[in-house]
C-alpha cells in the first residue's frame, strides 16, 4: 500500500505540473505585448516547473531501473522519449507549414533545417533523455566497480562532462533535480517533513527576489561565457537551484496533503489520470496551445474592447488558468480517445 500511495501522489504531482506548463505557455504565447518575464504568475511557474518534472522523472526511473538491463533501459528511453520527440517535432512542422500556407503566408519555409530545428525545439525531452542516459550509465558503472559509494563521484563527473559538451546548459541545470528524484525513488530520503516545511518559508522569500537574470533562458549556467561575470553567475546558479528545489518540495508537500485528504475525490482521480498522460499532452500542446491556440487567444486578448490585459489580476489569475484547465482537459480527452482507438484496433487484430 505504501508504494501505491507514493506512486499515486506523484501522478497527482505530474497532473498539476502539466497544468502549470500549459498555464505558463498560455501567458508566454497567448498574451499581449507585455513581457512574460515580468508577469508574476509566469515567474512563479518558471521558478520550479521544469525542475519538478525532472525530479519526478528521476523518481520513476528509480522504480524501474532494476527491472531491466542497461541496454534494455536505454532502448526503452529511446522508444518512450526520442521517438515521441521526433514525431512531435515533425507533426508541429507539418501543421504549421500547412496552416501558414492556408493563411496565405510564405514566411515559414519548406526546409530540412527548419524541420530539424522544430524537432530540437522540444528541448525538454532531449534533456530528459540525456539525464536518463547519464544516470543509467552512472549506475551501471558503479555496479561494475562493485560499490554504490562510487555513485557521487561518478555523478559529479557527469556534471563536469555536461559542462564541456555543447548545448548542455539545460542538462547541467536540471540534472541535480533528476538525481534527487532518483534517490527519493530509492527511498534514500525517507523523511522530508523538515525540508518541506523549510521550503514553505524559503520559497516565497526567494520568489520575491526572482528577476529576469534568474531565468535559464536569460543567463544560462556557464561561468566562463556569462554576461554577468563568473562571481555573479555563480550566485545566479545557486539561487536558481535553491528556488527550484524549494518550489518542488512545496508542491510535494501540498500534493501529499491533498492526496491524504481527498483520496476518493473524483477531481483528484482525474488529475492523477492526466498525470499519466503528461508526455502526450506536452507534445500536443505545442500545436494546440503554443501555435493554434495562441493565435485565437491573442485575438481575444488584444481585440477591440478587450479588458483582459488591462487587469493583471484577471489576466494572470483568472483568464489564463481557466484557459490552461480547458486546454489540458481537451488534450487529455484527445489522448484518451486515441489510446482507446489504438486498443480497439489491437484487439481486433488479435
């Protein structure tokens, strides 16, 4: 029962996390002329939502790593991460190319370079894959060396390797969360109550000091090529890691309490089920939310007589979260419908 409860509330976390992803993307892509980096709701979401997903991914990897060999685990990650990332990028490119042509625009080119760029733009999945491969390799090497005590040294070497590889800043940023989730999944951190309560106090205080430079997109993580200088970049990195961990533990505490209080609640059950479809929802939202939905929302927000942008409270805490719930439910039911059809086809073949 203990294992099922833990898995259940982590699925609940994933459901909440994908809602936050869509909320942030609606603010980013469907808003008006205002800068999303200055939006308080956007800052709140982006201070921890990517770390949260990597922490959860590490948690679930720990639950499955011992069931398969290293090669089998890598093959599984290719099938479950790389293939969807490639198909998602191709799908986005094709849809955007067709829609732009139907709208009479020729600014979106027919180009293999653009196709590969769209595939690469699903950077989060590529990062998740690299973190998974790195940790699986570290665990395999530690087993070959005959002791788990080598793991911290190996993991530190992985971070150094990421630091010298090109296009690895996101990997460096998110790998510590992935590793933390992995050790949580292995039961290393049995009691998090003190850390969670500390995070409840720390997170809002740090959130007040979150600025443009703390976004990974703005400052990266490199000490050598930083626009802020090595010393300030180091402080930025530490701040970003700390607020990410604090936000993750606040969500874990909140979700666990929610699960304990409303175990039989239908809404919680629905969010848990949504949490099992986050990969598919994440890929589809690029088309439905970031591209097609953003066009519609932009017109609603910026149309004649619109008062949505004129009131930050209405826009950030009513309009955009309601839209995120609506889009999440739409994508969830599309995914569920597709899975039902696939099962039906498979059953017929049997």
